[in-house]
C-alpha cells in the first residue's frame, strides 16, 4: 500500500506492508527505514522487542502523520507513533484500529475508511 507521510514537516512517499503481527502492544503503528529519522525534529531512543523475543535498538517519534493512502488524500491526517529501524516498512494494528479496512480480493479492490 502506498502512503504519503509527514515526518515533522517533511512529506515523503513510502510503500508499506500491512503487518497484522505488528501489534498495538508495541505502542507503535508505523515502521519506517532508519534513514527517515533524518527528517525528525527529535527522536526517542530505546529497545523494541521483536516477534522472536530478541530486542533491537530503535529511534522513534510519537507523531508521524499519514496524510494520503494510495491516491486518496485524507481529510483528517492519521497520527501514529513510528519506529525507525531496518527491515520491511509496515503499518500495523495500531493504524488498523483507527479505520475500517475492506479487502475484496476477487475484484482487486481495497478501501480504507476512517
């Protein structure tokens, strides 16, 4: 899924995977590449526990904004806490809990309602 995000005033496009294993229990809803941290005004730092139980260091912000999904400009941006770390770029359950996601595989349609 293609998103346009705003990181402290810098807008950038990003292709993300929807990862239902990226749970709200982590406290984060968006995982971005480490080099995107250069767009931040500030970051928090800490360790994040991965699905295999290991911990890795990551930078984070509480307020990345999703402003567009595919070609649809959002009327109201969706603010989600974001991690900056290696691995696939993804949105998780914290984001999905803020919307209704409809997947129609036979017609190859996806809709997101907030």
